[in-house]
C-alpha cells in the first residue's frame, strides 16, 4: 500500500510551524515528509534515494532503477539539515562541506533540485 499523501495545506502549515520554531515531533515529521514528497513529485525517478531518518525516505531523480539492496545513489541527512536545504536556507555544497549530509553515487547531487518547490 502506498504511503498516505500529505495535502499541500497540511504540509505548508507544518513547515510554517517549524520555521516559526516548533520542535513538536509531528510538525517536524510532517514538514520533512511533505518536502520529500514534493521533491519526488517534482523530480520523479528511482535513481537516488533521499533518506531523512527516522521520518521518511523517497526515491527521485530520473535514471537507472535499482531493485535490490542498498541503492547506488543515496543521500542521507537529519531533519534540520533537510528542511534548511529544502527551503533554500542552506546550500548543497555548504551542507556537504560541513558534513551535514552524506551523498554517495554519481547521481547523488541534489543541487539542481533545491530548494524544493513549496509555493502554491
């Protein structure tokens, strides 16, 4: 069964709450899941797995599909870093240089896809 989609109004509300300083787990979880959902919608594909534990992971970016085991292109980061990247408050190269994001594989550069489109 596919994961439940987060409605845009709900995602924007959670993102606004986090931007206003909320650290409530449900707000952070919804904001992370929604921005990952938006990334996957905007850049459909299966060549890169973007992980933000413990909240969610999505596959995005066109290219070769993996079917077993760990995918060859993986991006992993924490919720605070992901939300900063997704909102354009942190640049991809800055996150990599500060070791705030782990990216492996030749397609695991999300520069062209950030910030995530969250406007109506």
